[in-house]
């Protein structure tokens, strides 16, 4: 199995992501530079967190037009698996590989803290590591995490089981208007979404940062176990 | 030709920055201010034969990169 992690100027979570896959699979993923123009032979492409191109213009906007993203788009169109975390999620929306957009956090502040997520996505390797409805803790760190999309798009995502993860409290209660729970003000508390074919997933929080006891817990590990099992 | 691209959030899209500025204006005594929205202006030059062509180029740039049409609208103005 071959996993590639894309590195843009300003990416800073690629090694966290590589370590998480190393822990889960015993094998190191390969780093891919953004100017590369093909991703042939990979089973999964990961777009990690950071501040690609300084988040100039809009978060992820420049990276979405880099040479490697043309290859990643073609890879996804042929059924390839793509995971975008944080800046990677913003990038996937800018590249229109996932619906919606990520606005400035509702409270205007950069958030760096733990959150809780409820697993809601159906039929996806990105949620397969948990029981549906499971709640897990994940760190988050972003300034632009306020998910938005047209109401009919939100309805469609919910109707098709394509809301992968939702912000909730430790007890699993979703509270759209509680800034302690839905911290960035996301529409319908959406923290992560799936593409139509369920093979592209984007989420704002960082499960990769809770994958070993030395990091404070393994709450994020099911993401990686589910992916690896799904890829076979 | 000079091209000026105005990029602004669509109606109905929450603008937390505008909200914060509105609060600040109110606390400075400008209580008459409402519906504060922050937008972006991108100035650039293009080589074009006429204003219509320059405008078209600006609009294309806005659609491809300068604006995200999921959340933003844009308007292009051209001057010599």
C-alpha cells in the first residue's frame, strides 16, 4: 500500500500525519512536493495541515492551483482516495473537490484546543474505524474553520450520510449555537464531509495528533486503522 | 489597462470580521453604522486592446482564483 503526503510551501503538519500512518501501519508514507505533476501508483493521497502559501488570498486558494492538484483531481476522478485535514480540507473545497467553503471562525479568533467529534458518515473508509454515532476527542488548530454551504447542499450532505464528522460535547450532544461545542460556528456543526463517491474526505480537526499514548491518547487512531483496513 | 477587481461576501454569508468592526464602530460612538461588511480589492494591470477585453480578462481571473464563488461575488472595473 502506497500513501503520499503532499507538501506545499507553508505546510507544517506533514510529519505528524506521516507519524500517524507509521504508527498505524508500520510503514512510512512518501512525501510529495507540490510541483510534482503525477501521483500514479498511490492508494491514498493526504493533504495535511498548515498554511500553504501563507494562506494568502484565501486559505488553500493558491495550493488548489498547484501542479500536483491537477494530478490529485484526476486521481480522485478515477476513484482514488484523498484525505484533507485542516488546510487540506480548505484546499479540497477551494479545488471544488468537496462542496462548501471554510470561512473565518465565527468568534474571529484562531482556535487551538481539543474538541469532540461525532462520527456520522456512512459507507466510507474514513469513518469505518468507529461505530456510527461514536464520539471521540481531537485537537483542532485553525482560524478559518467555519464551514458553510448553501442550505440545499447541507440538506443533500445530511440526506446522503456525507456529513462525516460533527462537533459535539463530550457526551455526544450536538449544539449548533453553543460556542463551547461548535467552536468555529460551522453550519449545522459540520466538522468534516465526504465527496459523492465517499472517497474524498475533508475535516478541520487533527486526529493525527492523538495516535500515541505519548501524545496524550489514541483517540484519533481509528481514523487511520479504518483507512488502512479499507485500502486492504 | 488598470483592472480593479472587487471581491465581497455574498448576501447572507456571515461576515465575522464585519461584525467585529461594527461592534468597534458602535463602541466608538458611531451608532448609526449597520450592516458592516469587509471586502477585498485586487488591483492589477493587463495588456488589452480595449476596456471590454480587459474586463473580460479580469472576470476570468476572478472566477478562476481571485474570488471563491461558493461564498463570494465580484465586480470588475477597468480604467486606462
